[in-house]
């Protein structure tokens, strides 16, 4: 009979830890972060990234950022308020927020300093995941995404490829900023607030984490 790798209690086949040890802090393998710390059965890093930070609140006529400071009316972010659903725009290379949809279902919301280029990357990653998934299923038709040991791209692409074809996906620009922005830091922060706001509005099913500032995506 197998034994818990931590306390050596006898456990069921297919498990490496008993229930008690599984709930405590321990090292395990996360599909996103690799070998890392788990607590209560959840990857600590994933749990932290799922917590929305870039939330805007409104009190009276003023809008407040995540630190409780009033958003200046002359700021880039203030020009985006209030957040609401609007007609979609054509893709462009300008900075902005984009979405991936299948009919009326929102699959993913993202931000980029170059929306067209980022969408191109998404399509390539989707094709990579779809090709890899189809290849694995030649030998094992019932293979599930969670059972794949080595992902070639992020797991979200495999989850999309498991349910949709590329021709079913619609890539749209939700909002954009001017190409030339005087302060890059201000732009990245505004993009992150907007990304979180539109995630809250459209409720995408493949966004694994809440909005965070990105490097150059």
C-alpha cells in the first residue's frame, strides 16, 4: 500500500500525501509555476495572483485607485472612466485592451502596448497547443488537458484548443490609448486598471489570474 511521503500514513493509490498533510504547507508541482509551495491544496503563487489588486472605487464624484488616492482628472486613467461595454474596435498596433470571444462568450481579456502583435502571438500559441494536443490524442484519444506532463505554451491555450478551433475565435480591440504616451509607467498602470475592469465586466473564462502590470506583452 502507498504511504504519504510526509507522515508515512497509508493512503489510497494515486495520491502522494494524506489529507492532513495535503492541507498543510508542502512542496508540489504547479502546472503554471512548476515546483513551488502549496497550502490547503492550492499553489500559493496562484492564490496570490488571483486576488484583484487594481480595483477602482467611486465615492461621490471622485474615483479612487487601489491605494485609496483620488485619480487626477488630467490623468490617462481618468480619461477611460467610467468603464462600460462599448462597440468593439478593429485591431491595431496601438496600446489597449483586447478580448477573445466565441459568439457571445468571452474567453479571454488582455492588455498590450501593441494589440495587433499580441493577438498574433495568441494565435501562434493557440496553434502550438492545438497541434500538440492533437498529436498526443493520436495515441490516447481520451487524454485530458490536466494530464499533459509538458506544456509547450501556457495551459490556457490548451484549454481553449480543447474546446474551440481558431476559426471560431474572434479577436477584438475593446479600447485603446494613443500610440505616443509621455509616461510609460502611467500607461502600464492605466492598462492594468482597464484590464481588470473589463475582466470584471465580461467575466472571461480563461483568465487564470487577475490583472497585473506586464513587461512588453
